[in-house]
């Protein structure tokens, strides 16, 4: 079992920055890729924002490339997402995700709202 807890969301004006964190309840060193997803609104499809592999390779969806930075701290069992130059379309609930032990684990999400 893994519990994931996201934090750091909030309300920010367009062009601003936010830093999200995801704390895992156990050692993440052995995990494979860890993801950030977002969901713009209830009923809309959750989309991946980026992921970081066990070896540290990082991949971003095109719309956030150059603005978002992911990192992973195995010693702190944490995943991070630094977001800058935020746009209104970045608004949504942000979730961290990992697939381990043969199943997907999700946090409860943290709301990010970008105002114009």
C-alpha cells in the first residue's frame, strides 16, 4: 500500500508560479515512473502532465514544456512539480500517481486555479 498526499495548490494570477509536492508514505526508491496528472473539471479526462523515471529521465506534455519542472527526491519520498508562467488553461486538480505492486495509486489531488 502507498498513500500519496499532494499539497501546494492555490489561486494564482496568470503568469505566476506555484510549487506542488507529493509525499509518499513509503520509500519511493524502488518505484518506477512517477507521474503528475491534472483534471481540468469534473467529468473531463485526466491528462498526464509529466513523469519522471526511476533513472531520472523526465518527460512533459507539450503544453507545459519549458514552464513546468518535475523533480523527485528519493531520500524524502517526495515528488515535486514547479510551475511557472502559469496560464488559465493550467487550472485543474493536480494528482500524483505511481504504479507499483501491480496497481495504480493516486493522491487526493490539490486544486490549482489560475485567474486571468
